[in-house]
């Protein structure tokens, strides 16, 4: 994992841990797909609604942060929230 990708991964992990009740169950894995780094976020089942938010607003905000990070690092990122 490169330093730049680690920064984006650490950002999503930090934000997710701040939102959930069980931060020890937060994991972020990186998968490379067609020139884009996909960050797969997994949380405890009962915390899933907290990272998605009402009408997906929290998830959208996390994707916006990730997009801004990608622009700064000149790299494409996507966020997938796993169930």
C-alpha cells in the first residue's frame, strides 16, 4: 500500500470509527479495480445505519471527502459500504 492510499484509507477509517458504537469492528480494505482504488468499509451490523445516515447523507459526505482526497492526490477513489 502506498503512502497516499494509506492516507485515504486512514481518513475513512477514522471517520467511520467516530460514527459507530463499536469502533473495534471497523475495517477498511483496499481493492484495485481498473485504475481506481476501491475502499471497502465494513462495520458491525447494528452500526450500518450510522455510516449510511438518513437518505444516505452520511455515506455521501464520506464519498465527498474521499473524492476531495483523490483530487489532491491525483488518484481515483471509490467507497463501498459492505453489509
